[in-house]
């Protein structure tokens, strides 16, 4: 498939950004940020964080943090990040990537909307079983 140079340029930028982001997520900086986020949560809430979808208790070792925005990568505010278990984090990204409707919203709004949707879906599945 032929792409115009401007599109190719944009695609290269996207790939470079993605690579930098992936590198960040495996860095000591991100590990430290997760621990700092966890400590801040404990201080302000007094209870451990839970997955926003299924309420499973979140811990820094196995829990995931989803970015509600990418504008402060590397220097995130505490509320740029939301706690999810690995399974629900995967589900959230699957829905976010698949449905065009969510992309009209900001990443923050779309993420919170999908989390609410997954939460309702999980609740109805629990009621049915
Ligand atoms: Zn969960
Ligand atoms: Zn995420």
C-alpha cells in the first residue's frame, strides 16, 4: 500500500512515541512511580486500592495502572492513573481499540465510560451465575 510522505512521517512518529512509551513502562522510573502512586493512595484513602471494574484488591506487584491521559507521561499526576487488575486492563484496551465511538471522547472520558460499562457487565454476570 502506498502512503503519502506526510502519512508515513506521522506513522513513524507514532511508532517512535509508542517505543518510547513501552520503554518507559519497563523502566525503573515507572516502577518508582507506581510505588509512589500506591503510597499516595494509601495516605489519602486509608484503604488499599481496588480494581475499578471488579473490586479485586490492587497491589504494586501484580496490579496495573491505566493512563487516563498521556500528556504527563513520566510526571503523571496521581489522578492521571487508575487501578485495574491485569484482566480488566486488557479488556479496557480491547474496547478502546475496537470501537470508534469512544474515540470521539477524550481518552479520560472514554476510559471512565468503558470502566463503568465493564463494571455493569461484570455485575450482571455475577448476578446471573
Ligand atoms: Zn478487575
Ligand atoms: Zn492502559
